[in-house]
C-alpha cells in the first residue's frame, strides 16, 4: 500500500526536484465537476458571541454553528450546536434552544480563544428515543486547570481541558432539556487549538454489532505535533481517534469502558482507547451509512496539504512524520513537504484518498497561516437527488468551496483521487457561498439528516441551507438546427483570406496573423458563414496546434456569439496557463478582451490546466446557453468542463476558429443549436 502511494506522490513532484527540496506544488488545483448544488435556506440561528469578547477576529462571527444532525428518535427534529454555548433543535420551521451548555458548565466554560474552543460538538446515542442520552464536547480553563485532573496523560502542562459529558433527558420528546449529566472523559491539551473535535456513533452499527453504542472521539494534537512526535505516541491520547464505551466502567476513571476489540486494548504501554493515530487536526468524520459503511475523515494539515482519509482500525496516518502523502520535517524553515524516502514502505503509514493543497502565494511567508481548512462531509445516499448518489461531498471551510469525489474510488492503497469543485446555485441562479454568507470568510460546515439529505451551514451569517437539487452546468437544450461538413472556402469568411487553406477535410490557418487596430483580440480567425446565427449552441470539433511545442504561448481559439469583429466570445486553448490572456474564456465587446472564466486565479496568476500541450488532434466542445449565460469548454471527451463562465453580453451569433499569432487547424466540425434568422 505505502509503496503504491509513493509512486503516486512522485507524480506530483517536479522531475527536477531533489530529495532534499520541498515539493513546489503538491497537488493540482481541483478542476470543475460540472455539478451544481441548489441550496435552499431553511433556518437562521440566533446571533451569539464568545465571552469575553475575543481578540482573534476569526471568532467574531454571526454565531458559531458547526454541524447539523438529526435526533435518532424518528421525530424528524434536527440539532445544531453553536460553539458559543447553545444546542438548538429545529422542528420543521420552529427553533428551540434545547440546552445552554455554557450556563450549565459555569465560569470554567471557555469559548473566547482558539478556533475549536467552546461547545465543540454534540452526538445523540442511537437509542436516544428510549434512553434519552446524548453527549457533548466542550473546553474548560480557569479553576478547572487546578481543581480537576485529566483522565488520560498529557505531554506537557495543560492550557485547556477538553471534556466529554453525558446528558440524560428525563423526557426525550421534550423541546427543552431537563435531566441529569455526568462527566465521561477529560483530556488536557497543550494549547487552545486542535483539541477534541467531532464525537459520534457509527450509524451503520445495529444493536447486535460490536460497534453499537461505542463513541468515536476525534482528538487533535493540541497544536504541538508540529514540533513533537506526540501524535505517534501510543501512550498519549492527543492526535488520535479514540473509541470508548460510555456505558462501560473499566476505563481509568471508571466512567467509561474500553472496547476489547480496540486495536491496542491489549498492547503494553499503549492506551486501549486508541482506534487510529498519527493525526494533527482530525476535524470531521462520517460513515457511508447507505452504501459501503466505510468511515471517512477530513484532516486539516499543517502548511501544505489538507486531506480525506479512509479510517480503518489501527491505522497510522503518519503525522507528525508525514503530511498527507509527503514527508514532513520538523523545524524546516520552508514549512513545506518533501518527497517520501526510499524506505517509506517499512512504516506502514496510511495515506489519504483525496484532498487539496494550500496553493500558497510565492509572496507569502513560508510558515504563515495558509487560510485553508478542509471540512469533512458525507457520502450522499439520499433519494431526492439521484445524480449525487455515491458522491462524497466535502469542502474548504474558510473560502466556502465545495468539492466532490466518487466514493467508489476513495480506497486506501489505491491511487490518490483528484477532487473536483462543485458549483452553488440559489433560486436557480449560480452564486457562491461567500455571496450567500455575505462575507468572504464563510466558515463552511456540513450536516446530514436521517434520510441522507445534505445541509450546508455558515458561521458568517448563521444560516442553514438544505441541498435540494443538483444540476449540470451549461446543460440547456441547444436546439435542432445544425451545421456540419463545412470545410470549403465558401463556408468561411477569414479576416485575412491569404493566410488560410481549405484542402478538403480541414480548415487550416497556415500562416500566423498579426495584431490589428482596435481592441486587443485574436489576430486572425475565420467566421463560419454556412448556416444561421445561433442562440444557445454547442460547437464540437477536433483542433490541432501546428506551432512547435517549444513555443510556450501556442494557441488556437474557438469563436462563438460572433456579432462583429469587435463583438464576440472566444475560448482560448493554449499550452500555457500562467498569464491573463491564455487558456480561458473571453469576451470582446468593443474593448480589449475581458477574461470571464471561473478558473483564473489572479493572485497566483494561473488558470485551468493547459488545454493542448502537443501537436496531436484534440476533441473540443464549447457549450453556450444564451438564457443563463453559462459557458463550458470540454476537452478530449471529458465529462468535466475544463473551463466555465457565466456572461450574458451576447445572446446569439456565429461561430469561428482562429488564433492570435500561431497556426493550427480544425476538422470534424459540428455546430448544433437554436438558429436565429
């Protein structure tokens, strides 16, 4: 397994990299999936603030809602914890403040320092409807640090305690908690970050399964794995996933049990509570409840890579010796990651199944916070959106990006899977989560109900959206008018006829064009005059770049929506994707070409992956939906668009083919759409 992953990781390392040089770009930026999620607002939870007011602006949000689940009692009620203090229930359109945990804990309750501080999580026992039990995580400081002893060892003096509490509701059907509570487990952490994160029960376990009623606990490394080996130490709970039996009594404090089936329950010198280890910030986990029953976890990395893992009993994810599928070197001034050593297989580390890198700017300080955080999500097994079935949906929490990968491909030991970005729609219109949240820092989280339907939450404005549909980008009906077989000179109108050849089956730009007066736009192109102008249109063709590959700026363009020499769209297909005018979707509207595609990252000066890098023929498809303005460009039969854009400047026009100052050719052209006569 490890050897396989080593081969894979090498694919992402520049050939010129030496073993002692950090990997410049660990993972390719996720491309577009072509999938869009329709989000419908279902709730907005009350505003709240940490007390006292925090100095860290990242804690000053509308509120700090961080999860949504459904009570396992058949009532249909949803629960949402707010890290600042309160557990809410959503019953249809009605909200209830079910439990003020902060008030119940008292003055030792801590929520104003550390992104994970406060009321961290809630998990309801699978038999809650009968036994009324649920569990919470919170943080404590103050007198608790001197008056209360952690139940498990800490590597250094504690700055904060993470506490797991069992609550027993006198009436599980009530909308306000009344009942008893008891402390189950207390662990000390060296800093205010990476403490207890998610807790939860395996929803796939039935009453006869050994996993039924066992509580999984994601315990971070306390922020010290960056310069210690604590996550690798089986005598310590930090940097691990723990699994305990809340109904047992053979734990060290007598308030929980250690399952005999835990992988280290009988290992001398190891904590029997440990289920898996080698983690920095194991933020969210879930099980594929309606499918494979496998457990996935979203893990927030140090400086370079965030990743999703398939979690198996006894797995070692490698931190603090590995960051994802690369070597991590403590104290290295680059704060980067390195190629794996030749003897890596002997360690038996478990490597991730998908994820993304941080795309750090060259101008950024090497060890500064990258502003990325992977939010683990769920495999969709609901019934309302068949097109999402079997897809793992997760995200990047800060910027509010949503990603997806096919669950069937996410297998430990198999090749790392490139995730793809998912678009967001609201009211049928494409939007973004920063726009819906009203803030560039979204603080995105996910939820799921008992039917397997998905929810999206944002701390930025305290809103909860349900995923109510999915759509394919640029999927409009293009119409029944078509043009094909247009390869003769009489079918085309070139800017400069002398530069073109029409030998029979091909349309050839045989000599490069030159810049012309007026707006910056392709130098030379030919407009298809056969057939009508088109509104919504699909252009299919094979193209070839005849300019030698030694030239980095080689390109051809596919023109559409053509109205005049200074009014049209074009898709620029290039072997270079690192400057503004290359490899993108553009509009010329009586002014210099304007870049439209969503893939262009101006801060990093990089766009979608190069469309054409050789002199072979490549199949290209351009779709333009006049009504919505959606534009998608596909290459070589991929079902995922390479480039996407939305623009309504031109609702109809002709198509064409050309270049800036290069040469190339086109064949097998077919244009289908709604003719405009």
